[in-house]
C-alpha cells in the first residue's frame, strides 16, 4: 500500500512455458521428474498454507533458463481453511460451460463434476502434467472439451510407457496412481 492505494506486485519470470517445452515431444524422464518435484514442492508449500491452486496445467508453469519450474496464474486459487471457501474449492472451474480444451485435459474428475476438491485435486493435476512431460501429450485427448471431460470421468489413461518406452515402471505406477479417478486412491 502506498499513499492510500493498494498495488498487486508479481514477480517477472523469464523462461518458457512448460507446454512449449513439451509440445508433443516427451521430455527425458529425469528432467520430467525434476520439474515435477519442483512443482510438488511448490504445491506442498501452498497446501500447508491452506491454498489450492485449482488450475494446474502446463500453460501455467514457466521453466526458467536455470531449469526452475515456477507456478503461475493463481487466479483460480482458493483459500481452504474452513467456511464456504472449502465448500466450493473445485466447483468454480467446472461450473463454467466454456471450459477450454486445454483446461479440460488437466481437470481432476471431481472438478469436472463440480464437486468440492482438496489437495488431492492438485495432485491429480500434477499427475496429468507429469504424464504429459513423459508421454508428450496429456493423458486424455479429444476433439472437444466435452470429449476430453468424458474421458477424464470414465476412461483409464493409456500407460505412459506405451507413448514413451523409456518411462520407468515405478514412475509409470506413480503417475497412474496420481491420476486415480477417486481422490482417496491418490497418493
């Protein structure tokens, strides 16, 4: 606040958006894991403070020239420490009938249904990003947001190793558990 006026200040982060880095080509598994761990650390910090990101997707991640992953666009973030905020934490995204195809590919099933989300919702979205980094594409694709949303709700993802044989089995198991339809089945 300065002279009675309030300003919002954001860090300028130079780098490339994660979706441009992947762009249909899988990343090396070590690099993908390194970036995913950085994102998981940022999410853990936010969750520890009662904040859900709720819009985690490659377009909202910048990778700096030094290889640091930075979360962007917290415009849909929700404060979850009690009250009405917890009740609608994930529902606002799905309530918008104009969900973009790029967003639908990274929505957790509970978001797609307009249900309340929690930290496990962000875990699902991080799993979708890790899948994308390993396989070169999101876990679910289609011609429209509706097609993709139906797959998010009903279909199992193709095993990442089918898209990229270099994906280690243990990593594939982790990614698929992060993409579990039921939040209680996610790590």
